[in-house]
């Protein structure tokens, strides 16, 4: 009599063992698109990598590389192989565009399908490699943040590595000369120099520090150092932005101004103010410590109606372009404006009192444009005539309508005109003056303080 164990039929391994390449989970969907975006004529390598990863997670990569061939018809696993092969083919075709799908849908095996795709799309890579190299060479930080600029470069690098990977030794005896590691290091150094080279000029200091390191740090470490430098500047600007914006923002007549009468004060504080007496002006409601004529008036303070009219007239003075007042007399010893200061002719001086940009150096202008003669009168009654002007680019700064005055020996940047023409903000600190775009909060220029002047 046969035992019960002998009568029991053993379940095939491919039906219960998930590690078997022929195993199909009951929840598998043949209409599923494993990869996004779909395969097109120009993204084969990216699509190939994503598809291999997806098939490896499902233990089906052997169907595309040909390592799992079709069993004979008499083999019990023949039908199981056909089902798995059709499932993988369906995943492939549903991850292609319609035109490519129609060209491979009549093939019988997944490996045949895969070979056809590689033969068609992987041999036209030389032109795309050239395009990628051009994109890398043309990639600059510009208006991007450090993170966005680095991410854009890294995407291009990784895509280029798909086409041109570092070759490895295939000898039976492993190579011990260390050539492979040297090749990887040289490629990473090239990436690092490319990343540093196209940073904006505001990162010149940290760029010089990194380039002097020996050995050079990794590209990831370099990115971290530059990002830390950027965060330090942003933190510094956020700290000073409110105070410095009030100091240099141009106020229009429609903007709200300081109001000395605070209606929110309590009756008790009003009574206390009546008891205060100023020994300087012999009046009540304040003390000598808060006497504005002694300590200075707040920005936008209205003193009285008479002074308001005079103030309104002075605010409109910059609108008359035939009178341009410059605060440069401390630098001059004669009417010819010649000075022995070394940086006067080599740097742009940031001037918050000037209404126009001025330069005496003709070589800074690509070409000059004749303008209506503009008299330039200084507080010492010296007058010059500007007959030419043109735009000048200083790194990321655009100086619009710079006046060419050869009699000057200094070059001036008008803060008022700069912030009104390129929509930026100027932030003055103890040792530097920073210029930032308002839209992206990106630094576009920095001037150092030299002998009391901010020089760019």
C-alpha cells in the first residue's frame, strides 16, 4: 500500500519560489510602464539604465541579456518561460513611444527585441557626446544658485559617463598598478575645475582657497564648501537688509514717512512727556538726549511745513540731469581733479551721492554714443561737460548710460542710478558693499572698503 507522501504531487519551484526567474506574482500587470519617460530616439541610454534596474527588482534581467534561453517544447518549463517572456516584452513595449513600439512588436523573444534597440540607438552616440560636451562647456552659474548650478552640471556629467565610462581591465590577473584609480581622480579633478571656473565673481575668494589645496578635495566636498560660503553671505545680508534698505532706498512723495505724533501712546506716557525739559532748546516734551537737532533726524522725518517745501524741492534736484552733484571733493586737491590715490584710476568708487555713473577711461567703453551736452557741476563750482555716454558691464553689473568725462581721474558708480535701472539692492557693511538681485536674492557684485571708499 502506497504511503500518503508518495501520492502527493510536488509543486513546481517556479510557482512558489520568488527567486526563480520564471516566477510571476499574481499581481503582475502586463500593461504596466516600468520606465518614465518613455523611450524616444534621443534618450536610449537613460531609458536602458532605468529599465535594467526595474527588471532586476523583478528578477527578470536574464530575459533581455539572453542568459535564460527558451527550453525545448518537451520541457515542462517551456510554457512558464513563454509566459514570463511575454510579460517582459509587454513591459518593454509599454515603456516606448508608439512609433518605436510598432517596429518591435512582431518579434518573438525579449532578447531579440533588446538587441534590436541597442543596435539602432546606441551607435549614434558620438554626436550626442559632442553635444553634451558643448553643454558642459557652456554651463555657467549666472542667475542660478550654487545648488541649482551644481545639480545641472552633475546631470550632464552623469549622462556623459553613460556614453564614455572609464575603461576597466579585463585581464584574468587583476591589475595592481593603480591606473584605474588615477583615471577616476583625474576625471574628478576636471569636474572640480569646471565647477569652480564658471562660478560668479562673488565666489572668487573661496575659489582661490580651494584651488590652492593640495591634494584637491573631492567635487562633493568642494560643493559643500562653496555652499557654506553662499549661506554665510545670505545670513549676513538677512541680518543687515532691513537697516541698510532703509538707508539707501529712494523715497517717493507717495511713500509713508515718519510721523512724530504716536496716537497709540497712553495718557500716562503723554503726561510724562510734558514733564520732560530740554536744556538745549529750553522746550518741554523731550530731553537733550533725544534732541533731534543734536543727534540727527530719523529717515523721512517731517519737521514743519516750511522745511517740507524745501525738502521736496531738494528731492527733485536729481531729476535735472544738467546739474549732477558729486561728493568727491575730499579726494581732490585741485580744480583739475588730479589725485595721487592709487586706486582712483584702477577701481570703480561706489558713491551714494552721485546721480550718474562717470568714467574718464575710454577703453572701458566698447563704443561711445553722442548725447546732448550735460554740464557737471561740483560743490566747489568746478564745471565739466559730458558729450558721450554708453553702457558698461562689470561682471554681472550693468551700468547704464555711463558718462565719459576725460577730465576726471576717478570712476564713479551711482548707487541711486544702479538700484533704479537693474532692480537690485545695495547693502553696506563695515568692510564691503554688496549688490543683490531682488528677485533671486543673488549677489551680483561686491565692493571692498579702501581708505574710507567702497571700491569695486
